[in-house]
C-alpha cells in the first residue's frame, strides 16, 4: 500500500510517524513535507495549489491512498479534482462543498442555526453591508467576537473588549480587506465564557470514530497573553471531558452535524474538528475545521494504539461502523511548540537548529517549519519550527519531559510558552483535593 500525505507541518509529521508503526508497513510519501519528513517517508516536491501536479505524482509513485492534512487544498476542491481524474484513488478528506464547514463561517453558522446545534448567537454581514455591521457592533454587548468568514490562517478571529476596537476591527475586515478574500463577509457573535476543548472525529459519511480530545493554547505568550497564533501547544486527554460531557457532545453536536450535512445533500468523508466551548456543563460549537488541528494532532495521535492504517482504509471504504472503538494508550500527552522569533507576525527564518533525536518513544520531535540542508543540518523555515510531545503517566511528568528536552535544543531566537498544560494540571490538583 502506497500512501501520500499532503502537507508540510507538524501535523503531517505526526501522521507519518503513526502510520510508520502500522503492521501493514505502508510505503509512505510526504509532499511537500519538511526537514523531518525523511524520518518516516520519502519526500515529494509538490505544490498543494497544483491539483494536476499532485495527480501526476500519485500516478508516478503508484499511490493508493492520499491523506490531506491542511485546509486550503480541501476548501479549494482538491478532493473533487482527484475523484474525477483518479477515481480509483482512495482519498481521506472532504469535497469542497463539505469543506465549507471550515471554509465559510457564515455557512457553518447557518447550518447550526437551522439544525439546532448549540452555538453562539450571531449575525453576518457582507462588504456591501458595512454600515449595518458597524451599527450592530456599536450596540453589541462586550466582549464581542468578530470573525472573517473565510480561511485566514488561524488569525481571522478577533475578540474585542471595547467598542472602538470592535468597530475598527470590523471596518478593517470589510472595508480595508485586512484578510483579503477571506474577509468578504464577517460574522459577529456573542462571546461565550467558558473553557475550550477540541474534539475530533473520523467519518466515512455515515459512521464515525471519536478520536482522543485535546486542549490547545492559541496565544503566543504565557498566561494566554499576546496575539493569537496557529497554536503554541496542546494536551490530551482533557480531564473535564467526562462521560456526561462526552455523551452531550455526541448527542447534541456530532450526530446532529452529520445528520445536517446528510439532510443538505452533502457527503462528508474525512476528519472533522469541533472547536467547543464548555459553558457550565453545556457544550457549544465555536468553529468547525474540515481537518485535524495543529498542534493538537501532535498530542492526539501518539495516544492511539490502534493500527491507524486500518482506520484510514475503513474510512475510505465506508466501513467505519465495524471500527467504532479505538485502542488508546493510558499515557497522557503534552506538546510544546518551539517557534521562531517574531512569530506569528514576522518569524525569522534560516536559523540553524541543533538537536538530537530523543532515545525511546516517550518524547517525540515533530518537525513543522524546518528544512534539511545537504550536509544534514537543519534550518528554520517557518513560524512554528518544532513540536515536542512527551508521553507520561501524568501531565506533570509529560510537561517536565518536554521542557527538559527543549532545554537541549540550540536555536537562535527560539520562543515557546512555559505554561503549556499548567491550567489542566491545576484543575487536576484541585479535583484531587
């Protein structure tokens, strides 16, 4: 079985690491990959915006299954293209129509409202409705959440604490095209006060498998300070995701979402990320993603003991009903992102990274923004450079292992949060006493 993983980040590195452990020993390819891709797979030079080039690579390497990591090619219709030009190819990922769950926040809000899926109250406005949008924002209770409708690389959501800032944010999106085409429409919604949670499923269009949950850390600095990023770390499992909350999420959110898509005539196959807010004991949807999150994937996948290749094949062949349960490791996982100086706005690139691969399987290094030089050395090539995941019997030990390893890395300007998982560790301590 030849498998092509599409993407270049830590998420794709984590996919490859888990698939490399499959008993079926698939031949793995990654395109375009990064400096750490060859640890698990053969790297293929690809442009994710070039469907014909991807199809040609699939033919050249005899690919049987394609696993698409990032959202952009999904939203732009890569699955549709491959379905037409290589109908025999198995593809893990939704079509463009289904990927609107992430590609258009207005679409997903309308869907949730129509099918009574719990979410924050909202209104959406187009660029031609700027004055109406400003009037609505001026009268809205604070804080207020302002979202660009389309894909904005994780930076299209702004929480405004005062009206002047909210008005300026709205104007910058609709009038000044702050997020380009992604900001042709804006969603204004109420602020939900609670605790965030990331839940993931793999669905074949009918059945689904619930993957391990996670909590990620979006702000760049300790104490959840500074600007939003693509994510500075994650932990899994999440202790407050108990049986009662899990049942509510499945009954009120996951199953109704799949049924809503089916009712709308939309076939969805692949991963769905449910960004949730737990308000008291009730879950609300903040956002959907049409793929696995990053860096949550780097904390979630290492906890899976089931054969991931078998799971992907069951999804592609629409027989997930027979694979409803995952075997999970008892270990807790904690991931810390080592980012470049200047991230997220202007990350410095081309910095040499000196590190050694950890011995054993308790600490994993997932490359994200790296490139490998001909002499075997590594240079930084993106904002998030490395994802360090440690597995341990408890989160405190996992945190200690990740941070101890980070202290051995030599990387000019390296920046990372020093409090990943601390809120969950405190929550567990409080619950125990």
